[in-house]
């Protein structure tokens, strides 16, 4: 299992609309992708235009090759990209010590 961490910065004034649309996009698009396990969406307190999207995937390839290489990725980007103030920063992590 790996965790995709997407650091998203949205344009000021669009935070509430983005909050609703990112949830809709995950539920209607990403949650149906092969290898998807679960997700969390976090919104910054000090920086309310900053969101973190954490998605657990079965494998790295489920995200990088399967999802990103699919038509579903284009649908996902059509939902969220109009809000972006800058391109998202995405990295992948695996659990180490302290696993719950």
C-alpha cells in the first residue's frame, strides 16, 4: 500500500466551491479506480487556500500507470484543475514505523 500526497493551492475566493468539487470528484471518479483504497481531504487552517489530498492505493502503479493513464484522470482533472493557483505537487509515500 502506498499513499499519494497531493498538495493543492487554489485561487483565493474559490475555497468553498473547491472543497465541494474535490469531494465530488474523489467520490465519483477516483473511488472507482483500480487499486483505490481510501482517501482524506485536509484544508489548511493558516492557509485556507491550501488542501492536501491523501489517497491510499494498493500499488504505486495503480496510481501512476493505471489511474493517470486512464480517461478517468482527464475527468478528474476537468473537475479540479480550474481552481488551481499553481500546478499540484504530488509525491508518494509508504508507511514505516508507527503504523496504525
